[in-house]
C-alpha cells in the first residue's frame, strides 16, 4: 500500500536524512514542512508554514493527506515554560490539522534531555547510565514530556499508532541547522588551519575521558521507518544511537586527521568554542572566498553554543538500545564514519573547505 510521509522539520539533520531514506524506499512519497525552503532532497514536496500558527497550519495542510507524520523539529525559547508552550503547541497544531485524514502513524523525535533534564535543570537529578526507556520522568518541567502528552492525546482521539524516538547528539548533513556538530567541528578545524590556532578538544575533562555515544542521521531515519511499519514497534518509545560507544580522547585525533589538522594535546580544562571563535567571522569569510564555498555566514554553519553544551558536560552520558533490538531493530553505524562521511558531504557541497 502506498505511503505518504509528512515530515515536520524536513530541512534539519533528521528530517533531511529521513526524507532521503523514505524516497529511496519503494512505495513512499514525501511532503516536508519548514518555514523556509532550503536545499531539500529532490522529490520532496515543500510546504512553507510556521507550526506555531494554528490557523496557518490548518490552511497549509488542508489538501495534504499523509498516511504517516514525522515530527522532527523544535524551537528553542528563553525559558523552559516557553519551550513547553511553544513546542507542545506545534505538536498540537500539526496533529489537530490531521483530524479526519485517517493517518496511520505519527512519530515524535525528542532526545536525551528526557533523562538529563531541560536546560534550566540540566543534570540536577541523579542519573544512571546507560539511559533506558523505562526510567521515569524527572520532576521538572520539560517540553519533551509535554510534546509526548500531546502525541498520546491525539493518538487516542484519532486512532493512529505512535512512536517516540530519543537520539543523542546528531551527526549528519544539513546547512543552517543550529545543532550540527559535524559542520561546527569542520568550521573550527578550517579556522584553526587558517589562523595557526591549535585544534584542541574544547570540552571538559570529564567529557574527554568519559564513555559517550552519538546518533547518525541515517540510523535514526532507519529506526523511524522501522517503527512506522513494524507491529512490534507500535506505541513505544525508543532510544536511538549508533550502537557503539567511544571516548573523545580516542575520537579527536581521528577527526583531526580527516580534517587535515593536527590534534593538539588536551590542556586538562575546557576552552569553549564560543569564546575561542569570537570575532572569527572575517576569517571565515576569507576562507569562503578563497575556496569558492557557498556564501553561508559562519553563524549558519557553526553552532558553537550547542557543541559547547555537548562537549562541556561534566557527567557521563550514553544510551541503552536493548529495547528496540529485542523488538527487531538491529541497525548499526560506525561513529568515526558518521563524522567523516558528514565532513566529506559538507565539503562536496562546498559548505566546508
């Protein structure tokens, strides 16, 4: 039976990789929502709409009849109360617009702040690794919880199945995403090479030596398709990471080699990228001009704040995948190649030198 996916956040890392994966799967067509049309995969029918505007969403989706909805987007706000209001509202607006369309499945992508807490209460509760889906919600306001509750309510009302997916740090190809560590580290390496700065791991000692994992955009795309089509995955929440763990002390030299720089000795303390890279816009513009790159501002390529948040953690964080494996999802992704493949694709697209 033909399937028609509606992807909210199609221009992001997850949305783009999901669109590519579905378009390469027999029987699927794809419509994608984003506020602005970026360089989307060929074959995606783009819908420009702001999901915070309920009436605009209903109007834009009036004639769209998907079988499956994938929610892969969120908007960061100044407070967690506002995060809850805005992001839960987007889920509610989108799923309300699906009433009467008889969708089969809706998937929501959240993340590991489900276990670690929101920005305002980050790591304030005792955490037990690896994170497991059975762990209870934390006693803090968290927009992930509110999004889930909107999903559950709509599923009960409309009669569709659901799944929730909790990735770790996302690695993949996209441009203009505010949480793209691959593009951020690639830009950092290019600026270090240009200025003679050391390519030093910018995060905390705990993160440099601790066990960690990541989520490739390609592997979460596979899990999203699996959960939408396999009865064993119905109405469940799943962690999703590559399926291996590593330490940054091991990974950093491998990334440096691929990026053509020398990994500096770790100084034993954090050196945040936001501080290191302050005022580097003219340097980046010169790199863009000399290498004939896309004319993206540095702020559209590198998200210093997000990589600082990930790499500056002072606690261990990695994820258990037993639940989805027991239910039949056994895909695996090499984490070094998650980075190097993303670097290569960003270079081929003339985003990085």
